[in-house]
C-alpha cells in the first residue's frame, strides 16, 4: 500500500469513529429529551414536573446523584422504574446513550 493510500484509509477510519461518536452523543441527547426531560427537565434539575407527580424528580446536577455507581442506578431506574417513574422500553444501547449524555451534561 502506498503512503497516500494509507493516509486516505486512516482519514476514512478516523472520520467514521468521530461520526459514530457524534451520532451517539446526539442520540443520547435526543433520547433524554424524548424520555426524561418531561419530568427531569432539559437542564436535569428535576424542575419540569409532569402532571400528577407528588414527589420531585431526581436532580441530576446534584453531586450526590453521581455517587455509588450512577450508570447502574440509571439503567436500573429506566428498566424497572423508580418511585413514580415507570419502566421504559429502551434497548441497552439507548440506555447507555442516555446515561453517557447525562454524565457528560449534568455531572459537575
């Protein structure tokens, strides 16, 4: 393989990685907005109460939320529900995308 061909191949491969990563981030944000923001708010502060909720939704901007294996707790809450939150029918990949988006966006 010639040098120019190797460089072209590397550019294509790296471009694919960046596109996939950006798509994953966009997907996590879109999934969060669709499934979570109605109660937890677009800012993650738990300030967009849905009608009929008696308890305040979790505030993802609080430091204490991110202690004790948050990825596992997020996945568990999405899969099984938590308090007034019903379980959601999302794939493991969608749950991971939401969790990663939340950590990147709300964890301080």
